[in-house]
C-alpha cells in the first residue's frame, strides 16, 4: 500500500490565484516520488476542475482567512432576512425622515450652489404637508367622520402590533433555519483525516494557511495520538510584521512556535517552512523553532514546448499576470498605458495584455476604477482578461509575452515571493520589477529593468523595448538554473528530508571576522521594532516655499533610528476638502513620498484621508453652535475638533487604532487629539508638537477675544498627552503655568539650532516613553561634510569614487551624519541616511573663468619668453593653456553660489573632508571662519602630471602646495607622496586606497553569468577613462597582436573592462566597456592573469590591490605598484620591459604551482587594505578633542 502525501488547500475553490497550480504541481511531484497524492480542497471546488489520476476530496467550508465560502444564493437569502430583522417597517419611516433632514442640512452646508434649489424643494414639501394636515383636520370636524377616524386608528394600531410581533418571531425562526452552520477549519480537518486514516508514515503539506488555523493544527495534534499522526509541513509566506500575522486572533505566532517547541511537536510531527532567505532569518529570530527554506513550485512541463518561441515581426507584447489587486500594483497600470500610448502603443510598437479578474467580488479599493480606465483603450492594443484563466490559457499567455510588468507594492513584497515572477523567470522572460523588494533581488539588469519610484516605470518599459534581444537572451539562459531551483520535485524532496537538511544557523553565518580595533557584539534583540504613527495636518507641505524644518528634523531622526513609521495625513483647509480632496491628494502624495524616501524613513503605510459626515459630536458640544459656525463659515477650535473627530479613517487604520497597536502617536496639532478620544486610545504614548497656542490663533483669525472655554479645553487636552514639544520658550512657560503633567521640551529647529542637541532631546523623549525598546542614535552623531569634485560618486567605478564611497560607508557605520557635496545637475536627495547635494555651475561662469585663465596664462608665457628665439613656442603655449591643470583651481573661486553652499556646509558640519585640493583656498578660509575642522585628502601629487620645468607645471605645483596648507589635517595615499610633500613643510598622514574585502571577494561567483565572447584563458585589465589607463590599453593591444603571432598554438584572450576603452572585438583582443559589479567579480574570478602595463600616473592604483584581493597574479610595471610594499616573485610580477610580457604570460599560464603560491601571497597582502582597517585613522582625526586655535582671516 502506497504512503499518502496529503495536500491541504482549503482555499482551493476555483482557478483564482496560484492555489490550483501549487497544489497540482506538488501532487504530481509526490506521485513521482512513489506516494499516493490526495488534495483536500474547499467544498465549493467544482468537480470539472479535478485533475486526472489525483484524488480530490472537497471537505472545507472556510478559506485561509477563516471566512465561510458558500453559494451566493444562500448569502442573498440571509441578507434578506437580516434586513427584515434589523430594519422593521415601523422604524423605516422615522429613520428615512431623519436621514432626509440630515442630508438636506448637510447639502446646504457643503453645496452652496444647490442652496436655492434645496430651499424651493423644502418650501414646496412643507406646503404640501401643511395642506394634507389641514384636510385631515377638516375631516375630523365632521362628527361621523371623527367617529370613524377614531375607530380606524384603534383597529390599525392593533393590527400593526400583532403583525410586528409575528414578523419578528417568524424572521428569527426563518433566519435560524436558513443559516447553515459553518464547520470550522479544525472540525473539517479532524473529520476528513478520520475518513482518510493517515498513518505515521504519511505526509501532510499545507501551503496556504492563516495563523489562527496554525493554532488549530497545534490543538488538533495535542489532542491526538501522536504515534499514529502523520508529519505536518506548514508553509508560512507572510512577513512577521504583516497585519494578517500581527493581528490574527488566538495566541499568536510566537506563542504557537513556543508551544510546538515545548510540547516537542517540532520537529518530529510538525515542521515550518518559508520560501525566502529574509523570511527565514526573520522567523528564526522569534523562538527556538527554526524554519526551512523550500522552492516555489509550478508545473514546469507546461513551459517546455514554449520557452524558445518568439515572433519578432509583431509588436512587443507586454503582459500583466495575476489578479487585479492593490498589492500587485494594478491601479498603476492606467498611468503606465497613458504614458506609453502616444509613442509606443498607438503606433504599434507595443501591445499590452492585462489579466484583470477581481480577487473579491467588485474589486478592492481603486481597482474597479483602474479597470474602467483601462477599458477606454481599444481591445486590439490593450486587451483585458476579466475572468480567471485556466492553467493552459495562463501558460499560453505567458509564452506569448515578450516581457512582463510587475508593478508590485515593495512593502507587500519586501520579503514575500511571487508566483508570477517565478514562472516568468522560468519561462525566460524579461521583467520590470520594483528594486527594493524580494522580486527585485531575484534579477539583475542583464535580464530585467528595475525601478525605484513609480514614475520610472514607463521609462523602464522603454528600456526593455530598446534592449529586448539582449535581455531576452540573458533571461533564457538564466531560466535553466532557475528551473532547477524551483521544481516541485525539489520541494517534495525538501519536505521529505527536512529534519536536518535545510536549517541555516544565521548567527554563525553572519559572524563578522574583520577586526577593526574594537570588539564587535552581535545584537540579538527582538526584531519587533516600535511602531510610530504620525498624525499630520499637511497643508504646510503645499503652502510654504520651504517645508517646516521641525518636520524634516523629525523625519531625519526617525530615519536614522529605523523605527517602523505609519502616517495619517489630511488637510485643515475647507477649500481642500470634499470635492477638492482628490486634487489635494494628488498634490501632497508625491511630496510625502519624496520626503520619506530622502530621509530613509521606514514608512510601513500611509493614509491620506478626507473628512466624513459630521454626524458624531464629541465632548458634549452643542450641535446647533457647530451648524451655525459652518453656515457662517467661521473656524473655531470646537469646529475643528468635531470635524477632525469625523475624519474618514480607513478600516485597516481603524483596526490598528482600536487595538492600540501603535507604541507612540505623534500629533503636530492638539486639534488632532479628538482622534485619540474617538478610538479611546489608552495604551499608546502621545507626543504633541505645540507650534502655537491654538486658542490664541483662532482668536486672531476671527478678530475676537480668546474664548475662555476653548482655552480651558486646549489645556485639558494638552494635559492628557505624555510629551509636549514646543518651538518657542515663551509658549512653553505659558503652558507650564497651568499644566505640569506632560514632559515638556523645546526644539526650535531654526537655522542656528544645533541638530545634534535636538536629536539628543528626541532620544530622551523616546527613551522615557519606550524604555528599553527605544532606539537611541548610536555613536557621537557628529556631522561630516565631504566635498568631492567629480560627479561619479554613485557609480563607484573610478578609483576616486570607490575610495570616497567606502569612506561614506565607514562613517555611516560609525553613526556619523554624512552630507556629500559634489558637482552635477542631479537633484538634491537623501539615500540610506546620507544627504547628497549636486552643484551645477552656470555655463557662462564656466566659460568666463576658463577664458580669463587661458588669456592670462598665454600673456604670462609670452612675457617670460619674449625674445626672437622663443617665437616658435607659441604653439606649445596654446597647447599647454588647454590643460585642465592648474585652471581647475580657479573654476569656483569667484562663484558666489558655490561659496554660499560651502558656507552652509561649514556651518552644519563638525568636520569637512575635502577630496582633492582644488577648492581648498575658498573652503579653507570658510572653515576657519566657522571653526570647522578641515581634512584634505591628496589622492596623488597632481602637479607631477606636468613638466616641473614648464611654467604651467610651476603654477600647478604652487597652487597645489598652497591649497594643501589650508588643511588642519592632511591625508595622502602613499609613502612616496608623503616624502614629496614633506619637502614643502607638510606633514600628511598616510591612508592608502582601500578595498571592500566583503564586497570584492564574497559575491556569489557560482551564479550563472554569461560571458559568451570569452572562450579561452584570458588576461584582464580594468581601468577608468584616465589617460594612463588609455595608454595601457594601447600597449595591451600590441601585446595581444604580438602574442597571436609568437604563440599561435596557445589560446589566450586579452580582455579590457571599464570606460578606458569603447567596446571592441578584434581577434584575441576584447574590450567590454563598463560592466556590472557582479560581472566584474566573475571576470576577476575567472581571469588567468591580471595585466597592468602602466607607464605613468600618480598616487596609488586601487585596481592593483583590488585584483590581488581576488587572489590573482598581477603582472605590471613599477608604476602599477607605486606606493605598495611588494616584492616581485612574492606577491606579484614586476616587469618594465614591455617586450617580455608575452613570454611572462606564457610562463605563468603554464606554471600553475608557482602561480598558486603568488596568488595566495597576493590575497594575504590585500587583506591589509580593507577599508574597515584603514579608515579608522579618519575616525581618529574627526574625534580629536583638542581645541583648534586659529587666526581667523577676514572674509567679506
């Protein structure tokens, strides 16, 4: 008798979602493993969908949400009887009459244009009712009629009473008879397993389940004879912070795990799984129960005949697959289609197919409106599939797609997997996906287009259109490995062998091995971070030219600490409410989005809401007074409290507020306290910012005296807060005259205030409220401004940008606040806690400075060489004057915009680090003026690029030395540079160019990276667009050409990477241009030798030690190893005779044993250059406590 493999899928009702595909693929895989597969589905699952040769038992009456799943007819009957019970006829008239009066009054208040029409209707109705009343009174005056009228009223009253009693009883009986008793998940489970009679040799797999149902499985097992029970395998796919996990009823997930561990159900009788590494780590942080990782299954055989098909004659076919749901970003599709319509869809370059079936009847949120918007387009160009597709139809559409769009919500899919992405990657399709999510982590730019912001999606689609062939080719190659990883057979094998197979000890895996002169402690604190709700009147985001600095300060603090933040935003202006709410929403949404991204705030959810009907009057306020204020269009404290009380709070936020899920609630106005009272919030701590005493402000706005009742009420509400934050000292003292309960703090947030002091206050506030759960800002929090002259800081391709990028990483890891100032036309932004500012000099100023310098230099040159024998040097004079040195020293010296920015940075920073000396004369004087420490990094001796005998070389050296002397502390990169600078009474500290050992050598080099043009052992050269690198490439071209002739029997390619050479392929010479970091790692890993025939240059070559970190033999010139204490034949091969390179290459390709010795020595040598070691010196200079004594120069 076969062992049973039972798949429980109680949400399997139809073809909706991936339930059917997952259950069927796993069942087929279990069958191939020799098990009898059984699928236990929902009772509503139609028999027409039952698969052949697999037993299906419809048993469950609830889905994984624990919602009953029944026929629509039964629901309608129940709704009807419920209506009869809850809305009896005798109450309907009174209720309708009340509602009519209310809505008439409300329409009068909110729709002034309808006021005249409403008055006419009311007048006509009143007159009609008056006439009817008069007629009845006349009938009563007739004696006979009066008698009949009285008898009729008595009889009618008795009939109504008897009918109401019978109606109520009959309704209750009918509802009781018509309401089927829904069987719970546990009862259905117990019943069906009793019928199946599984044994301890059988397996049960549940791939979709609610947390409360997991608890029911636990109770079922504890009440059963475990010796006869099969092993349960439960897949959990939601994040531990997901509302469906956090707010589930019952004991909760952590308690379930603890009970399973304590009762020893785990791991013998119940195992838990998830499908991403991030979720593994997060779940395993909860308790001693450990989860295993399993693949994402689907029926791969459906893809086999279609994976290679593509019709290149037709338009690019862009497809959206999956239900129309908010978390899948369906509502973003109308904007995408509109953006692409004119240039791509309408001309026939792109056609779009969108699966558009609702996951619930009527659709969620904005989904129905989005589908209506998409239906405006012609079906031939934008096709909507409104019904759930069969598996065959689904895979057919997937096969016909050229690319898939997945505009998923990054928060929802931060750790969660996607079945659609899994199938798309398996089918070898390029995808457009959000970058900061699980889906973004599964791809790279070779086979996908990744976006950070929603407004980037149209451009990313266009990138796919323009690079479809390359993306598709890479995606198809990657699919082979992906198919192997995510087969249902692998899943079943994992389940059957899960006892000790897949558990990853993350504590061991994540131990830090690098010693950076201090002890490292691993933080094992709970991963459940405090939740902060910001309740924000948001008009200041739209009305002020510069956004309130206090709000920016709070955002920056929350971003640096990493709290989980939620935001409730609304207007306080009448002209932005009701019919004008949508424009307000669309104006304020991008501002909120931008600010929270700039400050790296961990924003979990935001709500931008409108005002509801003011049908609830709090605090026993007089409703007539409120109506009068509305009619007179007057603002008051009471009116705003009432309207704020009636905000249209979404259901998910209501649930969070009602259950006191927020640890701290921050109000930027005491008026918002009515929201606290509405939900009776008692457990959350309340912080209220007091920018002004509002009862005073209402008096000013209405040209009246202070309303003492408002004044007392404001003080009463302020007294109920836990913490008050004031902007003005006088208001703090005024309030403290009356109330003393809340803690009170002053944060002025003006341009002269000390931000570190403000952050210290915020630390104290949160520590007083959250105790040991508070997250204090680490380290000193000192402010460091870095000035970097080149605009490539984010690329980190050149040696300079890598050095400065790693400096940013180091300072950030030590909890410094970092502001990077550079040149370029990009917008000011913040990323991962670092502030980036770009300055673009006007073209006119650039040209003027350039021309003045050139003219002055030519005049000086001509004057110094003015005799008949020197006239032939005019050409040399003109050529030299075009050199970028030394005129770059003058480029910004007289630029007032640049000077103002440097002043702003110097005022803000504790330390300024200037990379390269070009701006030192201006920056040095300003730093001295503001007593800000200045560190200058000399990346090399720049003047050495010119002849020291030339006038230009002398000017360059003079400017360089003069500039370097402005530093309080000077850094150079090599001992050679240090010796040179000491000639000019400079005492620099050596901090060599570093590497990131973790990043440079720990990439997953087993990943399949396609290098189709490299077919043999190869020598590698890596370089940026720097003249010495360009010269080296020309040398390598000649070496390659000679090698082809001299050693024709030896296969060897010469590969060039970087901006030093445009892509080119000729015989055994191959230039690839710029490549991704992952591709560069693979090239280093696979290279046989590294070449560096550099003949000129200054400073040190970061690429040299980078190659050595990969354990490679570097063959280079003395210049290539300048500044590094290496010995030829030990850590590298040094050769200045370029003719010998071919012979050396052959020698070291063949001599593998000696090569391995040098490779090992090279790797050991490179470990000394990890930035965590070297940059400790920067920290020592920043933290020097001695008071700088300077003679402050006068600056106009």
